[in-house]
């Protein structure tokens, strides 16, 4: 097992009516002037936002509201949120929704804690983030795991770049998780979420190292549970038992626990982010569209790992069977498994070049750890998926 540091300080408040504990959690974590950040309508329509506001007002806390976060959340709204947070002297930012709302809340917290600096410079690594405001999360879709993760993914709509920032300062101080809040999810959105949850552990499992018994067994158990309960939440998002399992898996899958002692790969995420930024497609769908191509491309780097995955997750014998069964799983969820199924047609050679160049920051970086992929490798993987 390799050395690691694991810091996951988020207080998880899980269960029925958990949203009524939001104001109290905010207060306990030092918040009295809260900016609530939410999406395009679901939190308003379900009445969640009203419930949160009345709880906050009951405790005599101040509450500002910023709606309109889009999936693949944009930097422009982050900048607007930073201005609002500074105007109202917010001391806590609360994301209400999924990865997009929570990541926007994280970015606003960073900008508001560092006035006078361009918040995007933290993503570009031109500035090192040293302080932020506390962030809370009220989760309405199990997917990105942003409620416990050290990551925030924002799209700069001016440059067309979608980028993650990883720092311990991204970990929310609390997460409110009531599985019933996800009961209104459309099936496709739920499927994107299930795919992302599965992928967060899969991308950690395919580490160059294979000697982490406890971590591997946690990872394998998580994937088996997602396989078992994922189809149930698609069929009926109000199935509380199934949604509970999936929602808890989402948070554990991306808090780092399922990869400790290894080196996470995450090349499929980096490949997918390029498609998310260029074509504005749901994150989970970009991952399933590329995974098979990635897996077949890197298989020979560590075939034993693929065999272990096939056996312990799917009860199969060979690496190839494990890959095929994974692809079938994505199909059974209604997820795309190649670029045309993602709804972007077949790309030209120039478009593949552009994607590969952007993904490797103009050939200045490689991605992945199981196999370090340079610009040519990246293009080859996009080309394999281009069908
Ligand atoms: O905007 P509203 O109206 O709320 O609708 C949202 C949105 O259209 C809808 N939705 C959410 N909860 C709902 C609901 N609709 C009905 N009922 C509910 N209860 O779902 C749609 C997608 O929301 P979004 O927040 O975009 O989904 P998700 O949680 O999948 O987040 C995706 C974003 O997170 C990033 C992705 O790249 C993407 O930008 N990620 C963030 C990570 C992190 N911070 O750790 C890690 C991930 O790998 C990922 O990259
Ligand atoms: Zn993801």
C-alpha cells in the first residue's frame, strides 16, 4: 500500500426530512449569512427551496439566493455569485442540487474569500488557493459526489475549457442527504448519475498497483451495490431503499476512500470533460461513451487488474468478459457507449485532433496513471469511440 493522506471532514446528515436540519448545520459550522446556490428549477418546483428558506429564517440567519446554475456550470455565474456573496457579506455558501450547483458554490466560496483575485486563476494553477469560505451541500441527485469530494469542476464559457480544481479546501463542511429529494429525477438523469458513481470508483480501481486488499474490497463492494441498485432507481426514483444505497455510494465513491493506497487514473474523466465542454453533454454520458475505448486501449498495461475486476465485480473469468459486461451495464441504463450514441455524430479527423490537443493542454501533459496517455494516445482513444 502506498502512503496516503485522507482528509474527509464533511458532516453527513442522511435520511428522511434531513433538509430540515440545514439551518442548524449551517449555524453549527459557523454560518449566519448564507448564500444558497441552485439550478434551473427543480429545487424551486419541489418546494425544497422554500423549506430551506423558512428553516434559515426561523433561526434568524440571513439568506441570499442565486439560481440558474446550468449543468456543466459556467464561470460567468460563478463571477456573479462572488459579487453577490461580497455584497451580502456571506460567510457560508450552500449548494442545493447536484455537482453543478455544489461546484458553483465551491467556486463562489473561493472567489469571495479572495476578493481582488481572478477566481479562474486558481483553476489555471496561476494562484494557489490558501483560504475559502465554508461550503454546505443539500444533495438532490446522487451522482458527482461533490458533497464530499475535494474537487470542483467549472466550465469557462469564454475559452471553452472545462477544468477541475482539486484541493482539500473544496470539501464541504456538511452535506444534507435525503434520498427522497431525488424522487423527481428523470430516468436519463438518474442513469447519468449512476454511471458517474460507478466510474468514480472504477477510475480509482484501475491503478497501476494491485496490492491494496482492503481498499480493493471496498471498491468492489461499492461497484456491486451500484450494479444491483442502479437499475432500481431508474425504474422508480421514489424507491427510497434503492435511492438510499445509491446516494450513499455516490458520496463514498468520490471521497477518495475507494482508492486509498493506489494512484487514481481518471483519464476517462479528463477525456470526457473535453466532450462536456465542447458539446455540452451530461457528464455521466460522456464517461460511458468513452470507457470501452479507453479500457481496450490500456488493457495490456495491466491485464491482471482487468481479470480481478471481471471476477470480483461481475463473477466472470476473463478481462474481455469484464469489459463487455460493463458496456452492457451502461447500455442497460440507456447510456451511450460511443460518440454517435452520445448524440454528436461522427467527428472529423480535425475535430479529434482538437480534442486531443485540448485534453493534453497542447501536448504539455499526459493523463492517466494505469497508462500515461500522451496526445497521440488520447486521439487514438477518441478515434476508437468515434463510431
Ligand atoms: O438545474 P435543475 O433544475 O436543478 O436540474 C438538474 C439538472 O438539469 C437536474 N436535477 C437535479 N436534481 C434533481 C433534478 N431534476 C429533478 N429532480 C431532482 N431532484 O439534474 C440535472 C443535472 O444536474 P447536475 O448538478 O449537473 O448533475 P450532476 O450531479 O451529475 O453534476 C454534474 C457536474 O458535476 C461535475 C460534472 O463534470 C458536471 O459538471 N463533477 C463534479 C465532481 C466533483 N465536484 O467532485 C466530480 C465529477 O466527476 C464531475 O466531474
Ligand atoms: Zn465524474
